[in-house]
C-alpha cells in the first residue's frame, strides 16, 4: 500500500483517525475497550479493522495482524490514553488500579510495533499531575525506546474548529535527522476568522424540545465552506434529535438571551444549589451562545446545567449532531448506541480538523529529514545523541 499508515489506540468513534485520514493517512486499525464506540469507528473507517478489548489484553500482534503489517512498517501510532488512567497519582488508589498506567500500555505497544512517529493526545491537566511527573515519565519512556519527543498545547479554534478546546499533544519520532513540528495556526486575529457556532449549525433542521424526527433533510443549502465541507454530498442528516428537558429548564431558558447565562434567570427559578452562587462563578452554566461566539468545550454530555449548551435561537439543548458539528465531525459519521453513548463519543474525541493539522505537520516534518540538523539547545532538550 502506498502512502502513510497508522494505527489508532483508544480510538473511540475515531475523531483523531478521521483527521489523519483527511490528511491522506491510511488508518489500518483502531482499538478501544467499548464495543459501541467500535461500531461507530468500523462504520466510518472502511479501510480499518476494529480491535475490541481493554488495552492491557491487546498485543502488538493483534494490532499488526489487523493492519496486515509487520514491526517497523507502520508510519505513525496515534491515540489518547484516557485521563482516568493517571489515577495512580491519586493517593486514594494503588498501583494495582486497573485504570492506572494506560500510557505505559501505549509505550508497551510502541516498543513492539516500532512506528516511525508517535502522536499522543491528552487533557491539559496532565501537566499538573504529580507536579509534572506524568509528563516526565511519558517523555522519558519514549526516549528510552529511541524517540525524540516534544509537546505543545494546541487550541482547536486556531485550526478551524468552532469551539474553545485545549489539548496537549506529544509528538515523537525515531527518524534521526528530522524536526518535530507542530501545526501553525490558520484561524484567529490577522488570520482566517474563527468559525462560529452559527457557521457550524445554521443549516440543520429546527427542533422542538424532545423532538426526534430521525434522519431529516437539511434546512437549507450550505451557508458557508465549513458546512459544505462537513456535509459532503449528503442530502439528509442523522443523530439530530433534541433531548427532552424538564418544564422548569424550559422556563429558565425563556429568560436567557444569546450570550446570556444563569445570571439572567430570575432568582426564584434558579436551582437550589446556585441560589447562593456568586455572579462571577459558573460563567458557562445555562449559557446560550450568541451566533458569532465560539462554542464552549464540548463535553461528554450537553447538559445545560454544566455549560453553554443551549441552542442560540431555539429553547432546547444541542443535539448530538450539533455537538458533532461543533467538534468538526463530517455528517457521514453516524454515532452508534443510545443518545447518552453518542454524546460521550462526540465529547471524548479529538476534533478531526485538529487531528488533520497535526498529521499534516508531521508529514511536512518528515519531508525535511535529510536536511535537518538540531541545534545544540534542541539536542539537549530532545536528548539527541
């Protein structure tokens, strides 16, 4: 097979691998513990084989067999070990916690698969765990396996994603004379304008609270390049239904204007736990973004009590499809499982456009390897010998 190849660990629905695919990488296998998420991955990655099971029980042979490759033949191993895997640093838990040390499982597979490049993604809070100890352990583990490694916090909105989202990326390579590059921002001041909430969702059908009409025609033709990109050649859209919110939540929404939040709700209608809150607290709760806002970080549920997940013009919360649009998932992604499981798949994912930017940066760096010589400072930083 010509072109770049990848295996995706902890793949979930496949947001990171979709970004790599958009950059021209052949994603040949994906692994996840959740079979429902795996169904989404399998349905949307026809070229890949899904490997189901906990990472601790997955061998390199399992993955290489699924990818029909041998050791050293995969270009890049990608994935984001779930952050609960770092609970070993919580003194309430012991080393034998089965969720502990998932990054070590990633490194175990790196050693046997021997990819040329590594990409590991995680939450920004990883840098504060054990006073940075987890980061040092990840980096030293990669170096022991012969990789040079660097890390950087990336902002999804700077790469065309209509959402404020921060993620830490580790990029590593065993190519001797090759730079490690991170993507350059394309959106922001003096660049392309940020993609807004309304840019992302304005063509989707209107819904009432609790309404579910199944797969539906779009409300309009694409209104901008972002919508055209995510729609492709589709003529209808799925995963677009409105969760049924309580009557009191609907009453609260009535008072919240675009750009508003819980502060706009009359005091007697506030949840009991928020009646004593300072007005400077909980800035996103019961938020209704304005059309020209970026979305707040899409989490594993669009619960209006916890974030700005109220539709800009309709009195309801965001649908799974709207959350997926705000995460830059193409509309051909049909998320499997219950609606609760669908929200989790969307919220856990790396936005594909961010993944694509990372993939393109790596592929650019790889073309520069014959001419690259690190400076003394870089050699010391990256432990080049």
